[in-house]
């Protein structure tokens, strides 16, 4: 007699979504990855009582591969799940598959629980997929830090991960997070309607009452947003440094001035000029690099005596100084590349934006309008490039200053000035351009401008104390150009009265 062809068996009385939901509910208890697509095809085929050949033909697959997938992976997985659930050894095979699943449904799963119902109906999956398609990359990136604030210990917590988890292997906690977004004042007003529509559709489909819905939301502890670090900085040290036009052809000489103010006081009463030490090796108001390394330390100490902690330091300069490590002179003096930036938030700004010529250029208005936009939204790193076409767009709010050469770095920054870009972050380690570019995109992903100083400080403090221990660490080379057009020191006063 020839080979006997396996026969089809009687299908299950359960429909596709309910049957798959029961299996998924079991599997998730022992493997949070759930079922693969092939395993879902097998489960549905077995539910219909089909043979391996029939399942393969229906889905354009190889019957032998399906048999191996079932016997080596699917059946052992469900055997483990049923054994754990029923507290007795269970061995699942194709011949008893339907019987065991229906038996478990009858004794252990009285109806379908809310948190597992999403996997049992394609309509529910479509609702969440529709939400992902409606929200732009910018909108999704804005939601990610909010979700992260709910789950501070979960490094992978973001919008895409949460939605994917609900679709693939849902649990109650994931649904609560989605529901909580509708109550969070940090969610952008343009994003809320899409989430609210999704929530309403899920509530109706899952038959979730308002009482249950509110109870779920209440399970999440209220999270206080991070403090506005920029506005809470009381002591504000402004340093102006530029090359002296009258310098000799020997070592470079610089004009140098400092201005101290407290942000919470009026400009007329709260600004205090810090007298510079007179120990210049050249002449009054002209200093060498060696002079400046000593002066910076004394000025910072002076600021501590005047106001205490939370000192914010901004260097204003122009020309080639922007592209050198001039703001590192102070801690080079201490034979380390970590002293100044590890202790304070150090920001670099361009004197070019203070010139009369710049204020008459279109870039001046672009700069101010983009700054206002940057204050109201999250930083978008989805499409950041330094191309001319990208930087000239009105929606472009920042640039990534990572370049393979010093000349390229200078060119990238000049483009930022040309198009009125208010924020530029980069690295002076050209050998690590690609790596640092990616790290900076990750650093700024979905944060607000008032949290930038804290994020930059974290990276700088993560760098080793000794440069030689990890010379290419981003923290040693991180540049931050944070250009607030509303925070302009009265340099005309410094120039006329103190610089001669």
C-alpha cells in the first residue's frame, strides 16, 4: 500500500481571534515574545483542523518546514505553558491540540480578559496601527520623553516601543500608559486628538466603562516634570574673548571681559561687572592665553563668593576661536580636560550675532522665530543634516556640528549663522565624526530646550578624569552653541568703559 495521506480533523468551535487569543495568553506567561508569524499560521491552521500540506498550500509555505516548526518549537512552548498553568505535565501534539486549548478555555479562562483582548481581534491592531501612521516622527519623538517619565527605570521606554508591545504582546500596564497620555498636559495639543480618538475606539471595542478607565489611569503615580534648569540658574557669568587686533606676530593676544548677573533680578540692579586682575603680561585689557588660564579661575571663584552654586558660563567669541578649544584653557591649566565643564554648564556663543550687520539680515528674524519655536516644542532629531537645503527650512531648529575636518566644522557653523539656527551641538574630535554624530542625535532625541544643559552636563561628567583613559569619549569634545536672542549682555558698556 502507498503512503497514507493524513486526514483533516474537525475544526474548533472557537473563532480565529478567540482561539489565537487563548494561545497567546498562555504563551506570554512563559515567553513574553509571544508567537512568531509562522506559529500564528500554524495555530490557525490547527484550529481549522487542516493538515500540514493544507496549511502550507493555503499560505504558500513548505509543509516540511511547518512540521519542524510545530514539533520543535510550537508544541514544546505550549506544553510548557499548559504544564505551568494546569500544574500537571502536559504534552501537546497536533492530535490533541484543539482538545487541550478548548479544555483550558473551559476551566481556566472564563471569557477573554481586557489586557489580552488586543491580540484576539484584528480591528484592535488596526486601531493602534492607524495611530502610528497618523502621528509624524516629530509628534512621536515628543511623546517618548513623556512616556519615559512614567517608566524611568526602563531604558527602552518610548512611544514606538509601547505601541509595538500593545500590538504584539499586550498587557495592562502598556494600555494604562497609552490611556495616561490623554490626561498629560505635556502632550502637544495637535497630538491629543489622535490619541483621544484611539482611546475612545479602544474603550468601545473592549467595553471598558468610564469607571474602569479612570481607575486604570489612577494607577500611575503623578510624575513631576524636570525643573527648568535654564531659568533656575541664579548666577550667570558672561565672558567675552576676542583676538586683539594690535597683537604682535609672536604668541596670540586677546581682549577679555567678564560680566556677572543674576537672572532673577532686573538688569539695572542685578548686573555686576567683575573687575579683571591686572596681572597681564602684555598691557591693560590685553592678555595672553597663559594669563587667561589664571584669570578664569579667579573670576569663577569671585562668582561663587557673590552668588553661590548653579553657575552658568557663556563664552562669546568670533572668528577661528569658535573652532578651537579656547573654552578648555582653564582646565588645561589643571592638566585635565574635565575641570571646568564637569563643574559648570559651559556654552559657546557667537559675537557675530551682536553685530549691526547681522541684525539687518533676514537670518536675524529667522533666529528669533526659530528660538521661540524651539522653546515650545521638543528637539527633533529625525532628519537632522547640515545641508543648505535643510538648514534654510523654517522648521529647522538646530544643526549637528560633527565634521571630518576643522574646515568642515567651520563651514557648518557658518551655515548655522547664515540661516539663523539657534542651537548647534557638535564634537571637535573629527576622527570620531560618525560615532559622535549618532551619539549627539541620541543625546538630543525628544528633549526640551530647558533640559539641554542637564543632558549635556551628564555626558561631560561621564568622561574619565584623565583624557588618556578614553581620549575619544564624547564628553571631552562636546560643543554646545545655545543662542538665546533674548539674553544679550550689554557689551557696549563693557567695550566703552572697560576695554578702552
